[in-house]
C-alpha cells in the first residue's frame, strides 16, 4: 500500500521560509506529475505548484517568484521551498502524485504564517 508522507510544515513569521518534503512509502511505478496543493479554512483546495517527470514546472500566480518546487525521480520525492511567506499562505499543504497506477494524496501538513 502506497502512502505519501509530508514533513516540514510549521509556524513562521511573515517573510520567513519553510521547506516541505513529500516521500512515498511503498513503490509507485512511473510517477508522472507531482504537485503541492493547499487548502485554507473555508476555501477550496488549490494547486500551488506542479512538476512533470521532465522537471517542467508551473506555479499559481500567487506564489510565483517565492516558491520553488523540485523532485528527485530516483527517490520519488518532491519538495517545496517557500520563501517570503505571507499570512495568506497559511493553509494545510498536501502533496499529490499522479502515476500510472493512479493518484495519491498525502495527509497534509499545516503551514501557519503570522504577521
């Protein structure tokens, strides 16, 4: 059974940085897309950043220039470096893997940015 395990969330002041990591326990064959989503209270889950197996990336407009997504295909991991954090970045962050065998979600990690 495949599980995605996230780490790196926490509490930070505005302007600070956090790095989120996500790793798969169990094997996932041919992971295509990896991504990070977030969901703030009372809001829908939204895509923050995505990365293909060829490392092509896309970002939500609200995080462009501040967040960087990266992946390690050999280890099946994906990271999200978050810099210049703002209070509006506060949310639960989820990683997602899209593979031949299906889609997988992490359990979520809380990121709280104080002003």
